C-alpha cells in the first residue's frame, strides 16, 4: 500500500515536495529495484511490452544480472515523465522522435 502511494506521489509533479518528507522514512525507495512484473504494473504496460522495448530500444533503463531483469523505480519514473505531453501535437512530435532514434 505504501509503495503505491509513494509511486503515485512520485509521478505527480504537484506532490514532489512532499515526496521528500515521505522518503525520510524510506530513503532508498526510488533506488530499489523491482522485477519486470512489478515494473509492468507500475508503468501500466504488459511484461511482453517491456520485453519488446528492451529488445528494440525506447523503454526504461533496465539492469540484467544473468537471466534476471530488474528496473530501478527512479528509472521507471524518468521514462514515464519523458513521455509526458501537454497536447496531441507534442505527442505526435515525441512519437516521431522516438521512431527516428529506434
């Protein structure tokens, strides 16, 4: 429950100042790693979608140790924020930029 609360606050630009207060109790929260199932839940993607993004690029930064894949919460937040758009024109521009770099 606290993970979900902290996660939502971290994604909310208005709540970032209070995130510091919440992180006082758990300072490593954003640097902790989650498995791909939890990463999929937190990002709203499927595990398959994250696997495809790892293969072709354009997804969040991941860490691989042997066969185990993990994501730092901080990297997931950065990836989600990088895709934020204020309007559909920005959305189309971002999609074109991502397609050009993939």
